[in-house]
C-alpha cells in the first residue's frame, strides 16, 4: 500500500488593523483565501508629453499599486459546531471588523464633539488604524481601504447575516506616502527589496535559457 505524504499547510491571508487603544478589534484572518487577487500598478514618471527629454525615464518614486480582492465569510461550520457567537450573531462580528477599518473611533468622535462645543476652532481629523495586507511571508504591505462593498447572501431568523462576500479595494502605501518614522515606510521598503531579489532570480534563470545553458537557481 502506497502512503502519500500530507500536503503542506496552506497559509491564510489576513488584513490587520493596528490600533493602540483596541489591539484586538481588527485582526482579520481570511476564512477562505480568495481564488483571485487583482493588482494594478501605475508608474510614477517625471516626463510628460511636453516634458524635458532628459526627464523622460526618471521615476518620482514607487508605482501606485491598488489591490482588488473578494473575501467570502460563511458561518456554516461554526453553526454546525454549536458556536455560541455564530448562533447569536451570525457573521456580523466579522463584517464589523472589516468595516471598522474605515470608521473613526466613536471615542474620538465624542471627544471632538465636546471640543467643538467648548469653542475649539481647529479639530484634527482622527487617524484610521495602521492597516496591513498580509498575503504570504513575502508580501506584508501597508494599505488603506479605499472602497468596500458587501453582499449578504443568507440570514437567520433574527436577520443576522450568515453568509456574505466582501469586495475590497486597497491602496498600497509606499515610502512616497508615509513618513520615515512610520513602520509602514520600512515595511514597504523591505517588500521592494524582496521583489528586487525575486526579479534577479528570474533574470538569472532567463539568461541561462537564452544562452542555451542549464543555469538555474534554487529558492531553498
């Protein structure tokens, strides 16, 4: 009898919103990894149609990258296992985790309202959580949630959502967008260095193929 080895454990993607005042509010592991992930990169060049010819190939910085991803959330397994939260609330807590990435904190809203009532002229807008999109160990990216739509596909007798699909639009924040003291600045720079390494590996393999040799490089 042939025994097949157990396959490698599949890593799960995640979105993490880091908030010093509530660190557990937005740690969102994907229940199911999305089948597709759409990335768009827009080059940031210096030259224009009427620009200086010497500037045509210069870059202002990293490209603007956007990510589109659909996340499926389903309470079926939790309901079958008798999970008390799923029975009482469905997937409303999980949807709320995603939504809180684009809500200002209620405590800050209340504090600003009090300051306005007291005659404060200028109110600093509240900060969104420092948000990371995690897609494997090679891609940990600071992002901002730019658009968000939810399709609730099933509900319980109390109208709690039981199954939904969330379509997310993410804007990657690079060192062009963040100050050097922001941890996202260094995370993105590390991400670019990894990408440069990957590109070099591909170039070495391609050179070997062009020369008709047997050149290759191992990732392990």
